[in-house]
C-alpha cells in the first residue's frame, strides 16, 4: 500500500497509511475479539486484551482524526457513493 501511494501520490492525497493501516487492523481485531466474547469464548484473558486494545484503538483514532482532519459527508452523498459502487459491481457481474 505504501509503495502504491508513493507511485501515485495524487490518488492517495490526504491519506496517512502509517495511521490508517494499523487502525484498520486494530478495528478488525477488536471485532473478532467481540465476536469471540459474544460466543462465550476467550474468557478473562481475552477480555483483558480486548480492553487494552480498545485503549490503543481510541488513541490511534484521535491521532488519525487530528492528522487527517476528516470532513463528514452528508448522508445522501454517502448513500450515493454506496449506490454507485453497488451498481458498478452489478454492471461488472452482468458483463461477465
């Protein structure tokens, strides 16, 4: 990802991969831990690790928000992007 960003700086403008990649990974790990705990797996040790990861995740989120200064989208604009993506995928599937 970093190489692609270096080779195509215009495509990755305002993206700090050193913040976003670990943040995504931590978010996925938190979801997995929550799913395991919901199933009753993992016990006390997993609950302790999840709490520690949540602290790190919150700190990384705050750092990313300051560094990247995200601008919220209007809901109708976000839904428009999602609809365009779904329709584009449907067109690709229909053409195959």
